[in-house]
């Protein structure tokens, strides 16, 4: 046993020395070569302990954050995950990992498109800048992934006095969010010369994509293994239950995870005994209002006053498909980049009170689809959000004569 303890301390001392070597200016390549020569696989717990010790010994968290990418690059593929606990489908860590695969897909698409755009002519470049902006809009969905870590996962670690790594990671996440925002801003300019695009790609676009990719390594090799060891099943269940409030990133979990000791209830069953929602003209239970909203022959999507998608109805025949990955997402990022300016104008006009309704209609698959946006205001006239209502009105256009005799719909 003492030999194992000594080996652990020896590994941590060497790892600390290598991180400090980076701090004092050593190159990633030289430090990684030294790591490969001196250390075997490093248990993830030791990496966390070393980071915590460095902060405790006075190395500022800001400095750890600056070193974070460097020592993660050095450690990549060297952290021992062989003792990682298995996790069931739908568990918060399972959801995080599946989201990470979607993030990888978006980053790969961004990297491929940037690589193809470097030698393109002005006209083709302009077309692809719009596509690239759409990809970065999708990538900004990592905000929800990061928020679930920051507000649901990190507090449990902090209660266990694991404070250093969460603070460092939160700082990196803020940095990545700003880089992605900066990329979206840069790509608002559709007319860009090849030289300007190359400069933007090197200074803003590539670092943003790389930051999102590198964070996945930090999560899967350090954070998740550590959290699985530290956090109880009951705490994970609390994280799971609260996750829907923040939303999911590019992925809608298909399985709702319940530990074996939890009595499973459907949404309907859990709401049957709940209080009624009392309105001036009547009241509903949650079960009743859900049935009403899903039975209306229209698609409804609600965007709150902060421009976040908060609800969509789930009727049997939706016109525009929705999944829970859009919840708490900025509504601008839920539309093609080419129409983002229209969304902006509608929201601004609704917020300022200049307008309250914005109708559109389109032909789609032999159907006439009517889409209308409504400003929602309270009795004092304060803006509460926007309601999108979509309706297939083709059956109404096809009506002729009258129907006065009872005849049930075949739909």
C-alpha cells in the first residue's frame, strides 16, 4: 500500500513540476516529450489534486486558466480512464457526452469549411460565409452545455471543497463563449476579401472552434471521471431533473434516466395532484392545459422577453419540427442566418411597441402555411415575449359550399 501511495505522490510531484515548467515558458512539445518519458498513464484524480494544490500554493487561478489549454494538450491521451464508472443511458454524464459528439460534428464542419474557403473566389466566399455563420450559431449552443455544468454540477463539487478546477473551467468557458460570439460578429460582414477572411480565420474563427473542441477533452478526461467519483446518485438525479430548465445542446435526450429507487411517473401523472392555474375566466390543471395546447390545430412556440425559446406545443402533426435542444436557445440562432435580420427587426419592433403582429405565408409541399408572430404584453403594456403560431390553412382554402350536417373529421 505504501508503495502505491509513494507512486501516486511521485507522479503528482512530476506532473506539478511539468505544469510549472509550462508556467515558466517551457514549450508544449518539450514538456509532452518529458511527460511521455517520465510518466505512465496518470489517474484523473491526481490531475485534479495537482491543479488544486497549485492554486492552494499561490499560483493564481488566472494563471492556471492561461495554462489550462497547454497542460491539457500535454496530458491529452495520457489520463488513465480505465477505472471509469459505467453510466446508464440518459444519465447527466451520458447526455453531456452525447452533446459533446454533436459539438465535435459542428467543429469538424467548421474546420472543413474554413479549410475549403481559404482559396475561394470572392463570390463563392460570400456564399460560404453565410453557411459558416450558421455553423457558429449552432456552436453557440454550447452555452447551455456549459450552464448546466456551472449551475448544476459545479455547486456539488464546491460543497466537497473541489473548488479550483471548476473555477478554472468556468473561466475557460466564458472565454470560449466570447470567442464564438466574436466569430458570429465577424461573420455578419458577408462581403469579405480572401485576405480578410484568412486573417479572421486565424485570429477569431479557428481559436473559437479549437476552444470548444479542447473543452471536450477537459470534460471527458478530467471533469466527468472526477464528478462520477465524487457525486452521489441522488445528487445526479437532482441534476437530471433540473437540466430541462436550462436546456440541452444540439441534442435531445431520448431516455429519461431514473435511478432504480425512484418511483417513475409520467408528466401527466405527476401533475394530476398539482394545483390549478387560476385565470380571470377560469382555471386549468397542468394536465388539462397541456392537452389543450397540444390539441389546437396550430403549432405554437413561445419566446420570452430575453429572446430565449421557452416552450413549444407538441401536436400530433407539427408543421415545423421542434426538439428540446432549442429550449433556452436564443431565437436568432434557431433561424437560417439569411433571415436573422428579419427576426431581429420583429423582436425590436415588438419590444419598442411599434408593432404587435407580423404575418407571413409560404407554399410548402402543396400546403399553404400561415405563420404569424404576436407580441405578448401584460395589462400594463409591458413586453412579455413573442408567440409564433403556424397553421396549415390549405384545408380552409379548399372548402366549398357549406357543411351544416354533422360529419366527423377523418384526420
